[in-house]
């Protein structure tokens, strides 16, 4: 019989470091976001304040459509016509950096921060 | 530990996916001082350096032509006419024609013959003074855009009249730069001509530009931000140039009807549209008109958008900005329809 | 590491085992669909069927293991998925298999190999999403997916080691 050991000590260290790194990254302070950024195929379609409940119909790529729903300070997806419905099953998101993705429709919804929007220039 | 190397490699590959999609994100920026203001120009793409050089040359050319102060500028020559016809080239004739059209269209709120009043208040030299009522009455005699006689290739001003293209010069310069950049094949760029913003195309990543509008009361703050591409965003505000004398603050936007600083209730007016010239001209004119006349003007034309902020702290914006305007937290805005 | 992975290897035994494992992937994929883990961590799955891929890697010579993986992706993709999920699993599966093969070649334990398989499966999928969506937003999922990959990979690896031990002892 071989493979008596489940993990060698070296492997254990590598995995522990990896897991710890990911956990620390995940646990980085995340603020409650202010806006949901709706993108299709990399182009921004719109920004929606999380404190303004609304339903945004989205025409995605490849003929798929879905509805972005802003409710209770969070964003989620409803009524997607895509085949796998991963986007629709995803829990509502509200913290900066969180994202819901509909791969078939090439649509992504990302939460961005409560700080001032990144402005390219100021007129005045 | 080889595994970690593998993982690092994969993460690099993942990051690499991002860089590749960006395509040519080369950008070049320049800051220059011209037309009595600071200009920031940014062009993206392989022709960026060439584009900047062309823009700088064009700005210098226009500054030398349009300045009312520089001796031997085209405008200065017209102002020296003393009642006689002065020959003008096609560019100047077209510029004046467009500016005079706005004079008629805005009921005289935009008047390129305002220069005698601007001089009397000391704005060009910064030797500020407050003209008395008699002087203002005299000034009103020579500030009259309707009296500019423009034929095909000459322009005639009555004695004492003087042109000032300050209200449209930067907007025109922005349009010219955009024209030159488009000819060069530049598809993305951002111009900030002393607060006159002009966006060429979309951002290099394909997304909209986001242009803030300054809070008149606080230089570091913005009232709101407008998203869009291929647009000019031009603001006229009482805060831009002013002086205080005897406890009263006098700003540089003069009402042609009174030849004194416009007291229309406006704190700042931002006009958004495809043409820098139009936005520049209208932001001044709508400021002079005041909120009610400005709203009426917009309803009549509807070929531009505006954000109007009054001295009472009320903000209204036109319906074309719906979905593109993000107001600062706590600020209420009213949409004009 | 033993060079002949499959004790008492005969063509008949090998084909039978191959078919059995392939059938098992279908059953496990179906089972997995009942557990909606992908609602919590976007697109993350337990990877129960990867158990079979892992065992295949240890039981068969490389070409057979590759064939098992490719067939598993194709069959489960056609049965339960669609074009997009197929694209996802193909990218994840290929990268995952490569990582596991390398680990095995380097003599790592089965559990470690399995964890690397899980981690790189998720990295492969994320790469596909990154390219298709062109949005940096997907990268926000990397830490969660790494953790999920480590957890699921360790669990699968433990079960895999147990299964192989039983299998080998039954052949001995």
C-alpha cells in the first residue's frame, strides 16, 4: 500500500498559506456599497443607487434578457432568460466589489463604493 | 513550493487577460496656459503625441487671433476699425455669424460687443473698479450686438464698439481640437480648457466619461456628475472671476442689458451638448437670462441639456440628462420636461 | 509512487472500470445539481464528479484519464448544461486536469493534488468569465472561489484517497 499519508507537512504549509491568503483577502473590510454598476460585454449600461428601489430591464448579449432589481438596499437578478440561471439564483449583493454575473448574457452587476464617483474632470 | 509558483503564474495570466482587452491604452497629456486659463489635454491611442502637438499649435493660433487684448489679433484689429469696415477671413466671419445668431436667438443675452463694459469693470487688466450709473448708461450705448455689420468679408463696428469673443472662444477652440483629433484618427480624448470640458468619443475602455460640475460655494466639491461621451460640458459661474469692493462682490458675467454683473438668480449654469461653441455661448446666455427665461429657452429649443443651480440652492436639469446625472448625496434636483 | 497505477491491469477490467466511473460522473453531476452552492459563491460547485476524474488519474494511464475527463465534461455538459456552462467546465476542467497531472507527476499526495485541481478549476472558469465579460468585477470572486476550491478539493481528495485504498485492496 502506498499513500499512507493524507498530506505531507510541506503540502500542508502550502495549502494553509494559500487558504489564509484567500481568507484574509476575503475578510478585507468591505463597506456597504452605494451603487450597482450594470455592464454588458464590458460596457457600462448604467449606475443605480442601491437606496432607490427599481427594476431595470436589461437586454443582454446572445438574445438573453434579465431584470436587475434594486430592493432593500441590495441588487439581484430576476426573470433571466439565460439557460443556466446562475445569475438569478445568486443571493442579493450590497457590498463593494460583490458582483453577479450572467455569462450567457454577458451581463455583470458590480457594487461600487459609497465614496464619490471617480470623475474624469470637473466643469466649472 | 512549485505549486505556489504555478498559482502565481496563473494569477499573472488572469491579470494578463485584462491587459489584453484594453488594446492600445497609450495616453499623452499636456498642460498649457492659453486664452487666459489653464488647459489640460489628454489624448489616447497611438497618435496621442501628434494629437497633442496639433492641439497646442491650434490653441496658440486661436489665442493669437481671438484675444481682444493682444495687439494685432484679428479681434483687436476689428476693434481698431473706428467705424470703418475691417476685412475678415472666412473663419472669423463664420465665428461672428454664429455668435451674432445667438445674440438674436437669446434676446441679446449673449453679446459679443460687451468688451467696453468688460474693460470698464477692469476684468482684462484685473484693475477692478465699479463704474457709476452715468458710465453704465454710456456703456449701454456701445454694447449692442445688433449693430455689428457683417458682410461676406468685412465687419464694421460703430465708433466706440468693441468685440470680445471670450464667451465662445474656448468652446470654439475645443471644437477645433476635436476636429483635428478626429482627422488624425484619435477616437478618445479629454479636454479641460479652464473648466470647459470636452469629451471626444468614449473612454479608452469604452465606458462613458464622468464629468463633475463644481459646487459654486466650494471649490473642492461637486454638485453632481454627468455621464456621457462625445459631449461638451461647459459651466458659467459667478465664482469664476470676481472682485469685492465696499462689501459687494462683483462677478465677470455681465448682463448686456445693464452692462453690470448679471443679477439673475443663477449661481452656475452648465450646458451639455455636442458643440463646444454652442455650450459655451449658451452657458453665458442662460446665466444672464436667469432660471425662468432659461427654462423657457430650453423648452423652445430642446437641442441641448443643462444643469441650472440658483443662488437659492435649487437645482434643476433637463430631461435629456435623466439616467446620466448623479446628484451629490442630499442634494435634490428637479427635472425640466 | 508506483509506476503501474492499476494493479492486475487487464483490458477487460480497465474498460469495465472506465465505464463504471463514467456512469458515476453522470450520477454525481445530477446529485450536485440539487445542491445550490452557486448561489452563495458565484458559480461554485462541490465538484463531486471531479472525484471520478481524480480517481481516473490515479487508476489509468494518462490517455485513458484524459479521455475520461473529456467524456465527463462532454456528457454532463450535454445532459445538464448548455453551451455556456460547457465552455466554463471545459476551461476549468482542462486547467484542473493539467494541475492535477503535474501534482501527481511531482509525487504529491492525493489530497494535495485534489485541492490544486479544485483551485485551478475555479481559476480556469474565472478566466473564461473575465474574457467574455471584460469586467474586472469577476476578479472580486477570486478569493471566495479559491477558498471554495481548497475546501471542496480537500473533501474530494479525502474521499478519493479512501476509495482508492478500498479499490486497491479489493484488487490485491
